[in-house]
C-alpha cells in the first residue's frame, strides 16, 4: 500500500464520527451490542447507527460493510507500522484537532435554536426564493476579463439584441469566454443575482461581476413555482441554523483571540 493511501485510511479512521478504533475494540457492553468482529476487533451497533445517521436497516447494513472494509485496511496499515509514520501521525493529529474544534463550536451553539419569528421574517424578506419563486431557463456567457471591462461589457449588453450579439462583440476583441445553458430553481441562483433576475423579462440580459471577470445572463424563460411558508419552513430553518452557527463561530473565535497570547515566529513574525 502506498503511503498516501495509508495516510488516507488512517485519516478516515480518526476523522469519521462514532467509529474510532479504541471504541470499536472496547465494545458496548456485551455481544448483544455488537454488529460484527473483524479479526477480533469489535464493531458496535451504536457506531453503525451513528455512521448511518440513524437511517433504515438497509442503510445500516451498508454502513456496517463500509466500516468492516475500513477496519480491514486500518489493521493492515497498523501491522505495517504506518501508525508510527510521522506523516500519518501528523494527519491523525490534525484530524483530531479539527474534530475537537468542531465539538467546541457545537457546544457553544447548543440551545441556540431558530425561532418561528425568524423563519417567518426570512420568508417575508425573500419573496424571490419563496412566495414569488420561479424556475429560470437562462443562457450565460462566462467571460474572463479585467474588472475595467465589466462596465464596458454591461453597456454593450444593454444595447445588444441577444447573447449571440454579445458573443460576437467579445470574439472581435479576442476575449476568452464560454457559453452555457441551464435551468435553475431560484434557490440555485446566487443570492447576489437573484433579485435582479427575478425582475427581468424574457429575453432581457444582465451582467454580473465574478471573481474571474463577468457573467452575462440572458433570461430565456421563467416559470412560477412558489413555495408556501409551511413548505419552506424546514429549508429556512436549516439555512438559518447554519448561518447562526457560522456567526457564533466567528464571535467565539474573536473572543478567544482577545484573551489569548498569540506569538508569531519566523517568517510569520509581525512587526508592531
């Protein structure tokens, strides 16, 4: 087995929740709690349920087979002494630290639920995503261009008849671009573009700045596909919970930085 493959195997063994080797070897209180043994190493039912995210019996059976396969690979890696390899140990430690950091953020976020009022406000504030949701058929020119060209391109698109005319204009100037067509529900449109796209009429074009240059989008068709608030509630709750967790994480990192002693060294040393 190549070292890179062994590192990946051991990294997975350290990183995946609920399936660590130490717990697998300990068991979970007797054979009734065992899902399998692999060369004597115990795999508990609790770990399989965790790996399957509480899924159905077939999902748990599939998760068990994956854990067995991983255990076989891990055993071989350990027999080869790869768990003592410096690069492997470094990967395992990095994974362990990442898991601990996420566990602390989970603890910080405990009890911070999304309220019914927050869900209602988000629904009301984003009609293009919900009450006035549409499915958009668009054509797009993805243009690699300097920022200075974006305004020029916007002016050209404003007077062009269609996307093909803009493409010809770009070809004359030897600009690099690609053409694509897509059908996108509102939630798959970048939020920075959705408000404008939702107001466009069939055939109209808009130019959006992108990290690589610009995106010229022409609306081909838009079909109404609204979501009621009850239909959207679970989606909104997931989104707001994720956003709230990010905000809490940022606030916690700022708090910890303020009370920590951080010393930069070597090439990273900073002057006062």
